[in-house]
C-alpha cells in the first residue's frame, strides 16, 4: 500500500473524515468506511465499503470482473 493510503488509514483510525476520489477502487475500498460510485455526476451506488465491494453490479460494471 502506498504512503498516501497508509496516511489515509491512520487518519481513519483517528476518526478523521477524509473525502477520497480514487480510480483504483479495490485500494480505496480497503481504506474507507463508505463508498459512492458516480456516473455522469449522479450517485448510482452507495453504501458501506464492504457492501459495495461485494456488490455484483459494481464488480461487473466498474471493475470489469
């Protein structure tokens, strides 16, 4: 994990809110409590990071797997 994500993880552990915009979804989901997927400026998917990570729509549409 990069130093940036390690720093974000430490902030999270301290209870500091961070708004993270990241294209590397798997890593972003590991360091976040909540996640939102945007399409054309609209939220199309939201929830707890663990729920979003296991969401089949996200995996197929956004991760291509």
